[in-house]
């Protein structure tokens, strides 16, 4: 796993998704070196950089050009990127041109989550996996309901991580944002 501290960050781009969350996403995705991955809303590239080390190909999409730039910078920093394609576009448009998807991660969707999930479903290989990360309660509910409507059996896990900061007088636990990981497998 990459260290959160090693990522190049920008105040205009969210991320990286924290290390413990990336680890759960990786194990939920059951990624193999033959898998083609799509990362919708790649942000700083936290998820992209992890999958780039483990998957066959990664296609990373973000609507914000600065996010694409940050993902590019982080891939370069970690010596990755040979198997990564970066697309600056709305996920609801970009996914139309992508076929043969084994794993789709949705880390950002704006108001397009339902459209993006529908598109991903139409492009996802059998046994393919969809993982949505959501901070807003509304996004969590929307993701679960849409996946049900698309005939998936979604699972939702709420994760609260605290990391210890070792101080002179003791250890202070610092909590990170709670986040939900919604995952589903194509039947
Ligand atoms: N997982 C990332 C952080 C994601 S932050 C990391 O580890 O670094 C969410 C990102 O989703 C933002 O960069 C935002 O620009 C992007 N986003 C929001 N709506 C989008 C859409 N409709 N299509 C593509 N990207 C979108």
C-alpha cells in the first residue's frame, strides 16, 4: 500500500482516499492482474495508483482538469502509469466509450450517479464488480437503491477509521471522515 503522506495534494482536488479505505476497496474488488478497471472521479489518484499496481489496465476519469493533472503527477511520482489512461470528462459521458470493464469504482459523480451506474452496468462483464464510495447520506441511499433497481444485491459498509498520533504525553486518536463503501457483483 502507498502511504497517504507520499501523495502530492492540491487544495482544489479532494483525496487521496485514505489508506485504510483504499485497502478495503482493494479487497472488496478482488482485483486480479487480468482485470480492466475504471475509476470514475479519480481526484488525486489515490485509488488509481493502487489499482495501477495490481490490475491489467486502469481508465481514470475526472470532470476537473486539475484532478487529472494531480493523478498524472502522483502516478509519475510512484513510477506508475504505463497501464493507465486518463480522461478529463464527465463520467456520465466518458463511460459510454469504454468496453470490457471488470471493476468500476465510483468515487465522485456529482448529480450523475444514477446515470453513471446505469452506464457502468451496461458495460460491465459478468462477475464484474462495482464499488461506490460515498460521504453524503443521500449518495449512500441513492447508490444502494439504484444498484437494487439494476438487479444487484448491494452491500454497504460504513467505515470509521482513527489513526494514532504519538505525542510526548500519550497517544491521541484522530478520526477520519466516516465513509460508506457500497459494493456489488454482477450476477
Ligand atoms: N478517490 C479519489 C478522490 C475522489 S474525490 C482519490 O483517492 O484521490 C471525487 C472526484 O470526483 C473529484 O475530483 C470530482 O471532480 C470528481 N467528479 C465529481 N463528479 C464527477 C462526474 N460526474 N464525472 C467525473 N468526475 C466527477
